[in-house]
């Protein structure tokens, strides 16, 4: 079974029971980005994400929007309301700005992993989102996670996507920081990089760790809760299972069956069980 470690829910979601009972998915980690007020996407509200998690406990895992325009005590509210982790997206300043440190300190103390979007992102014009957020990707570079990971070794950071076009920064995150993971959703030109890099060895303080011990399967660019989204999710699961088996299985160490399982679910399950 698969864990989708970076996913979204649409407004007024339907047929979630079908997804939960599909037998393909063990968990879906739902990221709330409603705080950005994007009118370009039909993303669910915070309450809808919490409701899905309540209706399907242990299956839909909710991540609350880490709004860096507010104060760190908002994270306590998210934790009390049932959010397992946090999602950082479109900060007004670079992720590693020291004034954001109290937020990361709070998340670490509460045992909430943070999934940070990294790299290129959807274009969204000025009038179509909330104020004091970022439009382009330069406040969301993978290397900014390294600063946070070093300052807060107890915090678990997941770089959303592989951080294109800054793939070498992503490589350094995986190589050197034991508390940084990345998910493979997003721009699929990254596949060339994945093929060549998944077998690279880490030097992060653990014995025998490779990049594929720190990469998580994810869908991201679709919405659970409508028919099209569900079709797209199954298509992506089919694609990645085939890719890992037919390309990896034939030519690379990361394609061996037990290594593929790490990417599809084991790595994410380890993070989940650490904080539940
Ligand atoms: Zn996302």
C-alpha cells in the first residue's frame, strides 16, 4: 500500500470513502493552503480538511497552514484542533529568515513535522491571492531548509517536491541533514535527476543511508474529493509503481523491491509513527 505524503483536498469533497477503501492507499497527508486565499484553485477550507481527518482517522492525515504572518501561538491552536503537521507555502520572506525561527521552535517542541514547498510553483497574479505572500519561488529555495534543519535538529522538515531548478541544493539537504526529507511530486523533468541520484549515499550521521531512504511518494498536483482528482491520483500511483519497478528494478539498487517500498510508504510511515 502507498502513502501519499503531499496531497490536497478540494472544496465540498465527495467519495472520500471510495479512496479510503480502494486498497491502494494506506494514508493521504492533506495539506491546508487555504490561508493563501488562492482564487486559482478549489482548495478545501481548514475545517473541511479536519473533517476528512475526523471521518477517516489514521487515513487522512491533516497538515495545517503555517501562516508566517501570524504569531507562533497559532501553531498551538492548530495542534489542539487536530493537525498532525504543518504546511509552509508562499512566505513573504525567505524561509530561513531569523524572524521565522520562533515558529520552527514551536513546531519542533510540539512534534509537528513541516512540509515546505520548494522550487517552481504555480503562477498566481497579484489580485488572485492574499496579501503579504510570495508570487515567485525565491523565498522557497531548498537550501533555506538547511539553515532551519541545522538550527532545529529535532524538527522534521519535508521539502515539497525536489526543488527544481535548485536540484543540487536538494542533494545537499538529503546528503547532509538527517532531518530533511523531500517528496517526489511536481515537475517530472526531475525524473532524470532522481534516476541518477537515488543511489547516492548520505553523510548525515546515520549508518548506511541513501537518498532513497529520504524520498517520499506524493501526488500534490491534484485534488482528492472529486472524480477527476481520484482518477489522476490512481494514474500517478500506477505511473510511479511502474517507473520504480521497470526502470529502477532493472538497472539500479534503488529499484530493488524493498528499496521501492521505502519510497512508496516506508519512509513516510517512519515519520508518521515517530510523531503520532
Ligand atoms: Zn502542495
